[in-house]
């Protein structure tokens, strides 16, 4: 287990289990990038209707590429698969958040280059001492 971002620890086995769970749950989907049985990255997502209407939206809740696999196009492949899935499911929009603290500006620029746009801000209050 290693440090992932500024504040969170990364457990590869737990991440793989989490993505596998997404692959079988209704309204959820997951994509796993691996090479020779080694996890390189993954993306878990879900879709839901807005609370105020019937528009279906897709949200990622886990997107990562391990440091040793970054800058090889894996993130782009995962995101494109997610967008294709959202479109096939009839979603009006697909959302991606960047929250890990790993070069947020570079990550955001890569996501924007795939046709995404800024939409608000995510805020956080740490609840530990």
C-alpha cells in the first residue's frame, strides 16, 4: 500500500475489488487497464437521474492510473470507454472529478482536451485531527 495523492493511501487489491464490484452492480460500470495481469489503472462510474428531473447523468467515482503507467494514454482510453458507455446508456452528460491531489492542473487539462468543460468546484472538509 502506498501514498496516493496528498492525503490518501492506495491499496491495489482494494481498488481492483472495488472496480470488479462496479462491473456487476446495476447502473454502475467499470473499466480496468492491465498488462500481463498487473493493474495499471481503472475507472468506476455510475449513472442516475437528476433529483429534480428525468435527465440521466453519468459520474465517475474512481479514476486512477498508477504512477508507473502514467503518460501512456491509459487514462484517455479509460475515459473514452466511460463516455461511450454513458452515451449508450442515454446519459445527457458525463462528469469526471479530479480530487486526488496528483497534479490536478495537468490531469484537468488532459480531461478538458477530451471535450470536457469546467463545471463548478468540489470542496472538502477534513474530519480527522
